C-alpha cells in the first residue's frame, strides 16, 4: 500500500512516539493527563473510555474493532473493562508492537488480535464486528469518508460506532481557518461536517457531544506537566523536539480557547 508523503511522515512520527513511551517521564506525563499510560496519541481519558464502553454496549460476547488504536488505547482497556474481544488496527508498527506487549501483560492475548492495516482498507469480511471505535483518528487521516465507509462495511446489523474527533469550528473567516488548520492535527480540515460524512457512509447518527472543554483542560494539564518534567522530557525527546512540542501545544490551546477548534464525540448505528 502506497502512502502519501504527508501520511508517511505522520506514520513515522507516531512510530517514534511509540518508542518514546518506554520513557518513564512520558508514561508519567500521559498518566497525569489520561489517568492511564498506554502510549496513546489520542486525547481519550480513562473516564471518557468508560463512557464509550457504555455507549457501545460492550459485553463479553461482543467483538470490538478499534481503528487507529496504535499502542492499544483505548481498545485494550475496553476489552479488560467489559470482557469483549478486540481487534486493534493501525499502520505504525512500533505502536502495534506495544499493543501486543500490553495485551500479554494484561492477560488479554486470547481476546486481542493486532493487525497492521489502513483504516480505509480494512482487511476483514463484511459484517464482522459488533462495535467499532476510533479516538481522534479521522482528524489524522486524509480519507475520512473512506474510513467511515470501511467501518460501516465490516459492522454487523445493529452495530454501534463511537468516535472522537478534533475539528474546525463552523463558519470561520478565511484568516481564522488558516490559523485553525495550522494549530490542529495534520488532517484536521474536513470536506464536510462529520454528521454529514456519517450519513454519506451509511451510518445513522444517534448522539453528538461537545468535548471541547475537557479537551482544553487536558491540553493545559499536559502543558503544565511538560514544564514540570522539562529536564526528563528534554532528555527523552531531545531539546529541540521538546521545545517544538511546547510551542505546538501552546498554539493548539490558543486556537481552542478562542473557538477555532473543537473536539466532539459521535455515536452512530447501522440500520434504519
């Protein structure tokens, strides 16, 4: 599978991030923000994951597909919490290796499968899964509609999907839009509102929740934590990378704070 240059750079960056998770300082920082440490690249907190488990109606007989889960968050936690089986899908191999290690450490190996695949080209049969999730994935991929359609294809009748996404606020002026795109994830710009994309891909929207306030608080907590652990993080990341991350986080916080970016949770179901 050929990746665009921009997407390939993103995959390589996430691969590097996964290896950095082995640093105690990085794990400690993630735990302070999310309430757990899986090496996650999303903003899903432990409390939010528990809400998603309820929304997806997960149970021991269910099979969950977690797309773009990388190191296994939150899919592995949802499997541990509810007893469901989970299939973790992503492209960065470093993250998937960590997911395998974590599934073994958490005694989930018999209920977890890890697959290297593109979320828009899922290598599974039609109607294979009872529930599907992805955390801040669509804002990091160019083919948003392709991912939603692929997920719909492999979802069983009556299956639910729940996902979070960072998006541009509506009705931005051209100058505001440029700032929001520069301050958000690599592919934060979307061709349509996600409610529209869900309808185009065959999903029926059931719930839409604004998580922007929680997102802003998580980013502020992370920024404070980065500054408090500056020496250890600079050693783990490298001084230049650490400085760049501080600047990037400050820019995103500023964009969210003035209403240019938002984060939302969508819940949808197959069928009419």
